[in-house]
């Protein structure tokens, strides 16, 4: 689901490209399969044909983040994440 040109600025401030994210994913841990992730205020805005800006908020174990992502449609009609940013939010 990651676009070949994917870039992320995580809530830690770290910058990721597609290759770095795919390499790191197997070692990323969660708090377990029963960890609840509260997602709210999801809103998508069509910026142009084939480009959507998605914003939403998450909370995991009391840690909140505001998130923004650009999704674009590739040549085969698949939607892929082109850009993502997570920003810590006040509790």
C-alpha cells in the first residue's frame, strides 16, 4: 500500500522513505493483538482526480497523535499512501 515515492515524517520527527519503512516494519512492535487503537475524526478531501488528503486522530495507551496522509491512485487504479505525517497531540 506504500507508493514507490512514499515519505513519512513520524510523530518522533524521524523521516522515512519506502525502503526504510519496509525494512523496519518487521521489527516494529505493538502492545499486543488486543491493543485498542482509537481512530476518530477521519476526513478525506479529494484534492484532484486520483489524489486524496486524509486526516484523522489516533490514541493508543493514552498517547494521542494527529495524522495526515496523501493517497494517490497509481496507473493500475490502486490507491497507495504517498505521504504520511504523525504529530503528537496534547492529552
